[in-house]
């Protein structure tokens, strides 16, 4: 269990068991205690929004695992500042270890979100408001809990399952990791319950962007696909196709944050951000992904600090077919600054006008209808081969991209085609690592990534300024199919046990 929770439980226990003087037991009139909160719909929604906010925080750096440690993206390395070498850079170079601060942040942030999710679910049981909104809130919380575990189990393998809060600290030190099969079973359970509770759409405009029945069905379909339950995946994903979703005619509309296009017809679930103000809900992916030296050439604001992360690789750029409309929307291969052309590629699909430096309005897509169609094509092929139905789903995506239809081929050929289409359609949306893990064994994955690593070492996508590669850079081994648990967590609770090879 994360140390934040343990410390919090210890502190609460001390407050509850010490100091009997009345004046110490008085309630602070400026604060609402946990025991008197969650009593009405407004308070329950506030708590739910808090969970969404924690998921938003997790999403800010999710590219590290989803894209950065794949063949999709690399780094615009800063030769004069090696401060990130032991942290976020390690995800690109495959040098992550258990002492990595980003690993600790992932673990702690996920379990912080799970704690708040579980606490709100518990408080709903005694909350005094109508059943209809209560069920909607419960459904959203169960979807979010399933989504958190969907990511956690793929990041770390066996993880701790917590579906309730702890009233005393001692049990936290006895928690052990549950087998992946049990985690997947919990995910399925939560999603099935969420499907029964959630509406297909919300009546109020203010609820737009919240988890829906379609989101829960989509994630359940992806859960089945990941676990090779192809028949269940097909049945579940086909149900999503009956709920009114469709492909946007223009691929770029999926990322356009203008009010008329945000959360559009193709959107099933996305992480909500609100920029152009200082309320703390803005995104900044445009700045994180902009080349370091681009100043305002990419973002429009020279004062902004650019991260140089998630730089599209030469290999990804070369994977686009001639005429693919998605390429110019998703990335640019250079920028011009003060009349000089810099041939440094960068992600552009999240780049839109905004009024305050560093505070953008762009959402992060988690589930799009295009993803559903491609998952259907994959599941049908795995179950019965590259049928006309599977081709139909795949070719809908290619048609929107301005590409010719693919013809039928064998199962292996079609599997390769779907994986490539997913790579390009969902580029920079944190799908690539999960796709590679789903379609390759640990040995196949390591071999695949070592080919990529050799290519980057031989011809780096971005000039490294005479900084040599470390001997361990881009050396992938089977154990790296999962991330290490944070070293501090093992120290706090040795019963958790570290993943092999770390």
C-alpha cells in the first residue's frame, strides 16, 4: 500500500484515540469533516469530481509508459542538463529501475485515486439523496476504479487490490499483490456493474465528458481483447456500435478543443481539461511535447518552457503511407525559428490556439470510436481469420485517412495490418505500449524493441549534441515487460515483493 495512505491512517487513528479534552474534540467551523460530508448529491459529486481530478493528474505524465517507452517516440535530449536522466528519460532508454522517482509517482498517484474512489463509494451507502443520481455516481466510480486497475495491472503485473478503505494502519502493512487473473476479474466485475448503472448519455450539459455506458462497454471490450476472450470482446464491442457513436469526417476534429467539437460524436471517454484560465484544470501537452529550442515557433508563446519529450521517431514517421491525412495532423517534421529550419519532429495533434501561456484547453482521448472499430477487426481476425467483416471495420479507418482499402490476407498478415493501423490512428494517445504487450509475448516484445533500439542508436531521430549513449541504453529484456515496483514500497511492506529482474 502506498505510504501516503498508511501515514494518513496512522494520523487519523491518533486523532481518534488521543486527547479526551472537549476543546480538542471541537469541530473546526471552517472545514467539513469526512463523517459529515457526502450527505447530499452536490457533496457526492464534489467527491466524484475529486477522483476525476486525480485521474487527470495521472494522465499528465501517462505518455511516459504509453508512448515514451515504445518505438513511437523519443527525446529531444538536452546536452547541458542531464537532470532527467534518472527519471523520465529512463522510460525512453529502457533504464528504469525501482528507485526511479517517476515509478514512485505512478504507484502513489494511482493508489491515491483508488483510495478516494473507494471512500466515496463507501460514503454513498449512507448518503441521503435520490437513487437515480446516486446510481450514476456509483457507476462512474466503478468505471474509474476499473480504468485505474486496467492500467496498473499492465504497468506492474500483480498489484494490490483495494476495494475498501482501512480504519486502522496495521492491515496496510500486510497487503500483498494479487495475481493478475484476480485483478482482471475485479476489472470485469466493476465494469459490468458500471454498465448496469450508467446512462448512454447524460441529460445535463454540465455532465458532458463523464463516464457513460458506452465507456464502460468499450473498456470491458478492451479488457476481453487483452485477455484473448475474443468472442466476449466481439459481442461487447458490437454493443458499443449501437449507441450512436460515429467517426468524425475530419480526423483533426477528435482533438479540437473548441466547444463545438470537444467531446464529439467519436469521443467515448476522454480526460477533461479546461484552459484559458487559471483555475488549475488546464492541459499543457503542447508545451511538454514541443522541441526544447523551439521557443514560440510551435506553441506561439516564446515565454513558455518546452519539454522536448515524446518526439516522434524516424521509424514512426516512415510508417505513414503516402497520402495519409493523419500524418500532418498528428506530427510535424520540422519548425522554423528566426528564419532557420530545425529538422526536429514534434507531436502536433494537441496544438491549438490558447490565450494564456502554458494553459491549454485540449482534452486527452482515452477511448474513441475508431479504437472500437480497430478492436473489432482485431478480435474477429483472431477468432476466425481476416473475414470481410474484419476488413470492413479496418477499412472504415483507412477511408477516413484518405487511403485505399486493404484486401483480404491471412490471419498473421491481417494482425500486422491492424497493429500498424492502430499505431498510426492512435499515435500519441498512450495506446502503443499496451498494443505491443497484447500482441507479443515478453520474448517477442523484447526482440522487437531491441531492433528499434539498434535503429535509434545507429541514427538518432534527434541530434544528441555529442552526448554518447550509455552502454545500457536501448537494451530491452523480457523482465521489462512490466515495470518495477517502487523501492520505497518494498521497504515499507516487504510482503509486496519486487518484480523479477529488478
